[in-house]
């Protein structure tokens, strides 16, 4: 690992800067009266909570990447990719800040417009799916992937520590999968920097006295960065089925998004409206504590981390297929259980 020292620097710089920036962002949100008010029964908190946690995460990530850039000479391709992530991240961060400040929020069509811009920016900078042809179809699938993952981390952000903790594990998974070859250095630095920035925010998010939400500014930014770094690693050096490893890494937010959409479709309700159909809220409905839910989700994330690493490294495709099949069966069984849980709206 040629960049081992810089990886350590990136992680701790992102962590400590986020740990310092988050209480500052909290004070700024309180002064600007930017709160998440529990004005609907969909909200799971009872008291107004200040936003702008996403501001601390984004500032820490950008600061860390700039410091790392000044500390070493990166290959031209890595610099181009990092510029793409910076630009695309800025568009969704701007979207999130506007949505957080507006008490009623933006219309979903406006959100999609910003997200489409961010996906076009990433494609312009060469971050896209390369194993699909023709090229126009690869671009289309790339847009769906970026917009889908960006929204998935926003959708799953319905409980303290859920979206952020899932994102930390996913970022570390991309780091560990990408680090042996170090072919795309930007993936490793973006992943470890993002993990550190989120971890620095989480103690405040989980605190009762100093609670702060990352808001759409944080969850959307995290989603677009993870969707981008997922496209930068070669997963097929050992077998072709390794290409599906990112789906395992991001399985939790993807699963919650598809599960909620399916349930709302069955209820003949719009998938663009908020609801309590999320798997975490269903677990809470059957008596599982928030801490218990987080522990289960984090454990699942770690298992998926190891699963994604294995499927990208095994030599035989049959072995990778068996691992995917195992996870598919488990997901189906969990879904059947969750769907039977009654949720009071």
C-alpha cells in the first residue's frame, strides 16, 4: 500500500475536522432557525432538531481531499475523478441545503433535476459504468444508478445513526475492496475520507443533549459520493460476477428503497410521499429498540462488507454465484417477515 500513511492522515483529518465542525454547524443552524420540526406523523422525533450536520460532513470531506491533494502528486486520472466528485457533490449539497432551509421542502421534480445534473457531471468526468454496451445504454444505467443511490441514502435517513452508520460501513467496504490493487486511488481516498467525516458527526447525531441531523444536505451528498466511488473499482479481476459487488455493499439502502416502493405500490400510494413503511420502523413496531435496530443493521452491513470482498476475490464464478444466492434467499425471508408487520400510519 504505497499511500498507507496518507490513508491514515485522510481518515483522522476528516474525523477530527468533522468532530470540530459539527457543533459549530449546530450553533449556526440554531441561530438561523433551521430545524427539522416534527410537524407530521411520519417524523420519528418529538422535538425540533437543528440541521446542518451535512454541512460539517461536506466541509470536512472537502478539506481532507484538498489537504491530501497538496500532500502528494496524484495521477492525472485520479485528479480528474476527484474534481468530478467535488463538482457533483456540490450540486446535491446545494440541493440539500435549500431543502433543509425550506420548511416545506422542495418538490421531488426539483430534487431530481439537481440529481440529474450531478450524474451528468460525474459522467462528464469519466465516472460511469464501462462494462455495458452500447455506450448510450451504459450512460442511461449510470444515471439510474447515481440518482437511485443518492436517493436511497436520503430515504433510509429516518432514524439517528441509520443512514450515517450504513454509509460508514459501505465506504470502508469500498476502501477495503479497492486497496489491494490501488488502481483508482481516488476511490480509496474518497472512501476513507468520507468514512472519517461521517464518524466525526455521528456522536452528536446520537447524543440527546447535542443532537443534530445531517439533513438532506448530508444524506444526498453521501449518496452521490458513494455512487461515484462504486463505479471506480475493478471488481472483476478474479471473476466476472464480482461486478455485482457494489450492490452487496450498498444492499441496505437499496433494499429499504425498493421495499418501501413495493409496499406503497401494493397500497396504491405514491412512492414519492413519505411513509412509515421502512424496515427500521417496522422493527420498532414489533418492540425492537433503536439501539437494537442499529446493531442489527451494522452487523448486516459488516456481513455484506465481507461478502462483497469475497465475491470480488474468489476465482470461480460458481462460488460467487452461491454467495449471491445465499444473500438473495436471506433477503426474501426477511422481506416476508417484515411485510407481515402492521404499521400504524
